[in-house]
C-alpha cells in the first residue's frame, strides 16, 4: 500500500472536515460554511469572513507549486492565523426569524485546522 505524503493527508483531513459539524450548538457541516462564508464579507463580520479567506490561502498554497518554500511556509502560517479567527464567533443565525443559537467550535473546526497544521509541518520538514 502506498504511503500518503503530507499534502495528501492534509487534503484528506480537509475533505473530512467538510462533512463534520463545524460547531457545537448548531450542527452545521463544514461544506455549508464554505459555501456561505462569503456572506461574512458583506455583513462586515470578521469572525466569518477572515476564516473563509483561509480556504483560498490553503488552496493557493496547494496549487501554486512554483512558489518557493519560504513563501509556502508563510502562506501556511497566515492560513492558520486566519482560521483561528473563527474562535471569536459566538452565535449563528438559526432561522430567518432572527433567532440565533449560541455556538463553540466543534470537531469539524479541529479537523479543518489540523489540515492546515499538517501542511505546515510537512513544509517545515521539507525545508530541512
């Protein structure tokens, strides 16, 4: 059986995070956050918009192989910093009536963040 490299493990974790609950208190799965996160930009909600931008940084890091390793490591660190902003999110809209539910980060967030950390660790190992 072929051993997975750090990029493949990172992408696998990211894929798992898309189908696990992002928050406790509201059982919204990760793919919903990926699809609807752009609304945080228009709502001027930094705890939604900045983590959503982390996804673009992550995919840019994976796609642009021509970047030098220092730039990729910097992108990985910036991705993790952006992703951590979601910790400041304390409530999500529950329905159209304006009711909100209190939330804390869930297992999906932890898996999502770990995909970024695995990528960074792999890049740091590659540097040595």
